[in-house]
């Protein structure tokens, strides 16, 4: 039986090398590795872009320009503290029209009654003009104040908004550069992918035959060592019993068999 086992092991020795499928796979891995990672240039470009900020601050100039235009248009009103209604464009013309209308209305009424140019005529005219002009002047004054304060507030808010936008762009630029450091490592990994693939394929060329030979050696070496075995430098010879030797052989055979229950019947 042992001679039969050794004969089968001897027949298996040529098959410890690579089979066709394994050789094809290793050759393909080698070719892929020699060709390099096809995405390495794109990863490198992304890393370079991020390390340069990723264009986060490209719109900073446009933001500043928009604020400057708004400032130039708003600042004259925001900085104007002259609330005099008569300096408001169109106010004097509107006031003159109101006074003329009031005068014509009051004088016409007294003329129709034959009392024009009377004391009551003058008194009524003065009151009519005052009642119409005073609220108009006060309203225009208040409106001028409101317009100036509103423009100043809007200008302040626009400055804060612009500062916030610029800060956000700067922070995004910094975040992109930080991400670029990590992406640069990915780019190096992509560049080294090809050589690593070649090295892995070469390791397969060695490890697969070695593993196959090791499996056969677990069976063949115990059989070849049947008889007496010694260990160390002692002059004492340690003998293995036949049962121990056969158990060692079975252990080697078991390493080559498919996983699962194995029933051995030795006749009793």
C-alpha cells in the first residue's frame, strides 16, 4: 500500500507546477501591471487641482466687484445726513403746486361770496396752506431720514455678506488643499499599482508550486522516513511505532483531501 502511495505521489510531482489557467491568470496580472493603472493620470490631476485650492476662490474677484458696485450706488444716500425736505429733488415743485391749489380754492370761495381780500380770506388761506404744507414737510423730512438710515443699514449688511462669502471661499480653498494631501497619497498608490501587480504575480509564480510541493512532502517525507528516526545530537535512537508512522502518513493524506467527514475502516 505504501509503495502504491509513493507511486501516486511520484506521478503528482509534475503537476506541482502551474496549470494553464494559473499561468494565464498570472500572465494577465503581469500585463496589467506593466500597463500601469489607467486612472493614475486622472487621480494625479485631481490631486494637483485640490492642492492648488480647487478653484474655490476663483469668484472672489467677482464678489468684491459686486460689492463695490453696490457700495458706489448706495453710499451717496447712506452718507447723506442732510434731511432738509427742500433739498429733496422735486419736493419744492410739489409744494408750490399744493400752495397754488390751496390759494386758488380759498380765494375763489371768498371771491364768489364777495369777501375776497378780507381779513377772513387771508386767515383762511393761511390756515389752509399751513394745514397742507406742514404735514408734507414733516413727512418728507422723516422719509429722508428713513431713506438714509435704510441705505446705511443695507450697506452694512452687504459688507457682512461679502465678508462671509469671502471667508467661505477661503475656508473651501483650505479644505480643498487639505483634501489634496490625501488625494496625493491616492495618486501615488495609483502610480505604484502597476509595479505591485507585477510583484504579486511573481510571488504567485513561486508560492503556488511551493504550496503544491509542500502538500506532497507532508505525505512523502514520513513514508521515506519509515524505520528509525533520531532527533537532536543525542546518541539515543527514538523508534516510532508502526501505528505512529501510519498516523503521520494519514495526517499528510488528509491535508490533500477535500474537507468533510472521512470514514476509514481497517477491518475491525
